[in-house]
C-alpha cells in the first residue's frame, strides 16, 4: 500500500504492507490534493483507489488483477553504429501529450502507481517493462557518456532506440598561446578558463600554457570553453574530448586587445575669482581607478 504524489518516485512515498489476511492500516501524513492511495503486488497491476480520501477514518478495499499480457513495452537499444548497448537503465513514465506554445505547456511526465517501471538492457540491448498503460509511455534512458532525449513510445514489442555518445570518458585539454608570438602569455596567472554552464574558473597547469579541465566529459564530445586573460580579447573555443593521456592538445590562440583610452575634462572655480580653469586629460583604462572616473565629468571613451 502506498500514499503519495504522482511526481514522487515509489521509494519516497509513504508505504505499508498488508498482513496475512490482506488487511492494512495507514495513517496518512498529510491530505494533499495530488496524493493518491494505491495497492500493488508482484505480478498484479498497481491499482489506485476509486474514491477520494477525506479526513477521519475510512475503509477502502482493493481488488487486484493480474498484469495483462499486452501491457508491456519492449525493445532494443543500440549505438549509432547499430551495436547493442548493455546495462542501459530504462524507465517508463506517463506519456507527455500536447504542444509547447506561448500560451500552453504539456503536462510533465509522471510516475505510475506502484513500483517504478524500470528495466536494464541485457547483453543484446533488449529491455522489457510491464504494467504500463495500453497505448503510450515516455521512456527515459540513462547510460554513462551516452544520450537520447526522452520520448513517447508505443506500448508493445519492437521499440528501437539509438543513443549517441562513445560510452567512454575523455578529457578536455589544450595549450594557450599568443596568436602573434606563438608563445604562452607572459602572465599565465592572469589566464582564466571557464567551461560553458559553469562559474568555476581554472588555471593553466604548467608554464608552457597547457591545461586539463577537471570532470569526465564524454570521449569525442564537443564542449564550449571560454578564455579570459589580461591584455587579450575574450576567446570562445569548442574543444573535443580526447582520451586520458593523449598527446593531442587543442590550440587556443589569444589575440591582443588594444587598451582603450579614457579622456575627460575638469573644471575648477576659484573661491575669490569668477575666472574658471579647465584642463583635458587622458589615460589608458588600466591606469584609472573607478573613483577617479566617477569624479571626472563629462567623459568620452576613444580607442
């Protein structure tokens, strides 16, 4: 017996088991409008309660039926070359129906009553999940360093799914050099390396401009990395993950960025004379503090 929401996995729902006579008693933690009471048992279809749950003591009986032979989804998972993939975790959810638009969004895929519908592919890439609705399910597949989008699939035999990715871990590594001198920047401590979707900055690993980013990217996968260095224009590069220990390092070329010049004029008024004094000054960006810029008006920026 279980009590929980349809967006909560089976293990996180409130549960009790029946006694030898099939009787049960469950004290509900909370009356949530999205929660439901359901019964399940091996080889029987999970069955939700047909009546609403209210406060106080209620008696709700369940009649379980064997899982119909037609209520299953089965198929094969392969890579892009058609080679079967073993040990892929395949999980079934309620299908997602409807279209995305500016005014609507289809409901999210949810869990079914009863134990989560999960299977793993065998050595030939085959899987089979039972106790699913009669028409469609959404399948989610997980395998290290492989990917396929969640999609709706018809219930029954013959589902064919192709996953991308090598299935192996790689590394992101490269060497940073000045585009003009073909040598590493003079101040490597000022070079910051940031992978897309991350806020963590990394530094070069040696004085020759080499770097190797942490983590386990998928071998052969392409990843966007940003490079920031004092005196250089920000650089964006797409790096392909290579095998650990590889002698191949992606070449990252940094282009010098000319310093901008700030010019401004100041005016002073003598306390005893109406005469005014004015002057015009200019500096490179790196020589002016934010406080000095704030005090000097008006200001023009030229290159």
